[in-house]
C-alpha cells in the first residue's frame, strides 16, 4: 500500500511537477534562432526606372515622356524614391533582355521598372516589367497597354498604378481626376467656375463659365456625373452635370429656400443634401430617378455636409445641435445621430474614407484651420495640416491621400489645392492654373 | 486500502462537522453600534433641501477666500473643493460663477480649471486625453530630458541621423571615401565612393505638430518572439497518467517509449531515494524530447549572447521599411531562412512561416518588405560568430510593426 503522506514521496512528486515545465524551457533554445523585430524605418523605397525603350523611331520622345510621368507618379506619393539616371550603372537597351541584378543592387535600387513604347500612327503601345532587385525576380508578369497618342498620360498613370499596387498591395490612384472650383480675380471680386483635371493637375478642362458662383462639386461613384451648388438662379440650388456632354439640370429638391452641399450615395442612386427652410437647415435624401425626397434630420439646429459610408448604411455630417459645430453619424435612413467629435474647436465638412475606417474633416481651433482624420468612432484624431485656412478635404480613391484647399492670408491671398498623405507626411501643392478650391477626387478611371 | 478509506471517511466527517458546528466554537460577533434614525416625509425632505444653499451659495463662499494670496494665481485645493458644485449640478450652471468673478481683485481662474483640473497640475496645462490631439501651450514647461524640436525628414528610424555635411549618395550606412593615395602603396586599396545615411528623425512630424513637449512613452520591454501560424513543433507535453477506474496509483503514459521506465511514483514505499531518482529521470527524459514527436535536436555549442542577437536584429531593422499608412502595417509576419557560414542567406531558403492580421494582399506586402530587409542588409554577410554557426544557421524572424503604427 502506498503511503501518500511520506515527505520523501511528496518531494518526489513536487520534483516531477516542477520539472514538468522543463521541456518547454529547455527546448525553447532548440530549433532555429528566433529574433523579433519591432522597429524599422519609414522611408521611401528606392527604385530605378531607366527611360523606356522606344521600339520604333516614332516612339522616341514619347517613351521618355511616359517613363517620366510614371516616375513622377511614384515619387509623388512620398513612398518611393527614384534613383537618378546619373547614378545608374547598368542600362536597359532591350525590353526582353535579362536584367543584370548586380548593377541595380550596387546602387541600392530595391525595385526596377523597365518598359518599352511603340507608336504606330495614332496608336500607342506601352509595356513594362517590375523587378524585385534583391530577390532577383520579377514582381508579377509583364503588362501591356494600348491607347492613342492623346491618352498617353493616362497610359503612364496606368503603368504607375500597376507598379504601385504590386509593391504595396494597395489599390492605386494615379489614373483619376479631380473636379474643383477654378478661381480668378481678387478676393472681393472672385470669379468661380467648375473645372476638371487629372489628379496631378494636368489636362484641365472647364465645365461651366464664371457667370455665377459655383460651390462644392462632387463626383458620382462612376465618375461620369458631378453634383454641385450654383447661384445661377439667385439662390443656392443643386445641379447635376454630365461630365462628357457638360449638360446640366437643376435637381428639384422641392421644399426650402436654399439647397446645397449635395453628395452621391455609393450606389449613385441617391443624393443627400441640405435644405434651409425658415432659418433651419436639415439633411434630406432624394432618389435621383423618382425625385422622391425624405427628410433625415429635424433638429432646430444646422445640419449639413452629409457624407455616406462606403457601404451606404450610415451618414456622417456636421451639426451645431450641441452648441458648437461637431461631427455626428446617423443611419442612412435618419434616426438619432451619435456624436463622434469631442475635441476643442469646431469640426466640419466630414468625408468618409473609401476604406471605411476613417473620417477626414476640417477643424478650426485657436485661430488656425486644420485638416485631420479620426476613426469612425471618434477615436484616434490626428491633425495633418495647420494654416490660416485649410478646408474641404477629399479622399483619393484608395483612401491613402487627402486633397484640400488652402487659402493664404491677406487681401491678395489666393486659394490653392494641396495634398497630404494620411500619415501626415508628403504635404505638397497640386499644380493648377490660377486659384483653386473645393476639390473632389474621382474614383479610379476604368 | 481499508485504512485509507477509514482515514478518508474520518477526515470528511470531521470536516463536515466543523463546517456545521464550527460556528458554535467561534467567538461571538462584536457588538455593532446602533444609531436611532427618524423617518421624515417627502415634504420635510424638500423643505430641508430648500434650506441648503445651491451652487450660488457655494460660489459666494469661495470668492472671498481666494484673494488672500494675490501672487498665487492657482486656486488652493480647499478653495477648489468648496467651489466645485454638487455632483448633480450641470456644467452650464457654472456661468454664474464666472459672472461673479469680477468682484475678486485677482484674475479669475477659468471655470474649466476650477472643475476639471487636478490640484497638482499647473493651471495652464490642459489635461492630456488619450488619442485626442491636443496643442500644448507655448509656455508649457519643458521636461528636463525633453528632446529638441523634432524636424521633418524623409526617413523615420529608431535612431535619428543628422543631415550629411555634403551631398552624398544615400546608403544604409556611412562610408568614408577611399581613394588611391598619390604615393604608391604596397597594398592596393579598393576604391570606394563616399556615401552617407539618409537624414532621419524618430517620428513623423506633421505640419500640425508643435514641438513635441509631451512626455514620450517609455520603451517597451522586449517581448519573446511570438509563435505564429506555423510554429516549430512543440515538445511533447508531460504525459499525464491515464485515469483508471482501478485505484492503481500510477498508470503508464500511453505514448511513452517502451525503453523508458514508466512513472511509478508510489508503487513501492521502499526506498525514498529511488522515488526521487525516478521523478528526476522522468522529468529529464521528457525535457530531452526523445518521444516520437520531439523537436529536432538542439544546436550544439554555446548559444549566441544577447549582444550577438542584438547585433543581428539591429542590422536587419535598419533595412526594414514600414509604411504606417498601409494595410501591411497591421500585419505581423514571421519568415524563416538559412545562412551560410559567411552569414549570407542561402538561396531559396527564405520563406513565409506565418502572418497575423490583415488580408492576403497586406500579408504579401508585409512579407515582401521583410524579405527585402533581410536580403538588402546582408551585404557581404551578417556578422555572426562562426564558432556558433549551428546556433544561427537557421533563423526565424518575426517582424511586428505595432510600434511603428504609432509614430
């Protein structure tokens, strides 16, 4: 019979129990050496893009221009750093010849983009390859685009989009456009008209004349129509404009003295907007096909600047119902809103990120204007800019970059467009002819 | 066996008896002071409440007391206690206090400071709120160890790097210029173009950022590498004795090799030393992992020192480029690779072991970044002690960008 109470037996059991943990301890050092890295660097990825190879004499100049636009797109993100051609050791003389990785490793290029261009009449063919230099392998397979000479910039943007996506695994935004209010003249006599351009400021076209004030244009989800507010009739009214034909019509919002601040729903079937009636401003939604409108808010305060979530289920808007101008979120069908901004100052013009996780906004605090972002529950507020007047943020199609308008101080102050990465880095001016305000970024073109 | 049953029965009976009747033996409870109370009606209570001065009376009390020390603008804690309205009061009723403030010959503290600021905090410093951007006043006191004003730089790295004195090509490390001297040298030198590390700071500085006067977070303690998706085989856990209906004291472990003595901790009460030896033998045999599922044998030789591991970690992290704005910044990735004796990655051995967080695209992007880091920074091979080659020939490296997201 076992005598369980014997001290020696208990001691033996304790030893067995204690050393039961030993296998894990002892074998933790067996197998591979394990290292955890928690700190890295945030810096642009160095890449090389030799001038694309012209495959026939007619393509000579275009090949160089195309590769330059691709490089400008990538470098302009702040995520990539082009290694200048003067530092290249190797060269690409044929699109199909093998890559000498050692030449590109030697200049610390992590990615290499090669391309070739052929021009036959008005037809242009662009093809490219992307290489991971240090792995010594191609990233994805080669890709080719066909187009016309007039669309060569779009083809370059398409190449840059593909490179960006292959390296970052994110959607890109280079082949997109921006509709904005072009401004001319002094502050007290400013002429405004709608204009559209490539995301990088190229190919500007004017959509309206400057006979009446226009405000806040917004793209449809397909990018073929634009909603905007115009004083053409003497009071603010919402107009719907077809980008291709430049034809427009006023939206019959029915009630109210003024209607403004329109924005499409993600499916493009519905418009949300603000209506001022008897000194009270509320948010409405209207089905574009049927013209039937529904009132979404009914507070005796100012509710405006509505913006749909990407799934169309919720709306973020600004309201002064709490005494100060703050941000709220409500169901797309109305109902009790939930306040999400609680910081100092005033919050306005919220825009839901295409990724769905953030809201960009304008903030006025302590005499300065900021463009900022916060999570949709109001947490994680970050101010990205600060100036005399920053306002009207709009997201790039991939939710990575925010474009906004910045106005300088003084009687001669002018408005211009700027963009900033969602991390707060890479703040830069978007080149435009003359002044510009109220930008709205289109979806990626197809 | 009968004796054991008897002992057990007696013990249980004793325990039950103590639980049932133990209280009889315990000392009587201490006496409790009883205070007589009177019940009042709702009308009487309302009358009592009406007689109590509301916030206005409290404000009247506080205002005359603060001017005693004109030189001290900060309200004394007792004054704050008296000024603070009752809990039921809404923030709005504080307005009357502000209206009465001009009667006081000293600057009236803001209402928010009176109600919200903890007594030990300076009046001008707003209470920082987590995850809410706050602007620190210009006159906020600097911490003694406060870093200099952060500057914007194209590179964010754990260690700041000052801009190079002259325009040099960017490299992962500073390289002095090596040029052939005019005098003929017996040993020819490899010419080397000078290069410099890119200017870098330790945090992202946005336009909206003021000089960072807020306390910085302390460095987190090092974590053990996490075992992700496809982890190394764990050692066989200590076999548990199978439950048996029969009161056999110790069953043989089911998966124990036949040549191992079965644990019989209490089979024979004979020698105490033998029992201890058996327990030790069993524990050590389990630790050595001789079972069928045991991991591969531990590398021979002394392990790498902490400094040697740190050197490798630093070498790789200087090339690990993280994009905090991308979905890949939410992916922790583990890769494995093998090195040759010169410290260079053996071809095609670098592979993904596991990932945590993000979708497939984000994981692929994170893997690419980790792969580039390892390959780019190896140069002529990582510097590791050759005599410990067995210890570092196979490496499993986890890249966790959690801290980078908060920069």
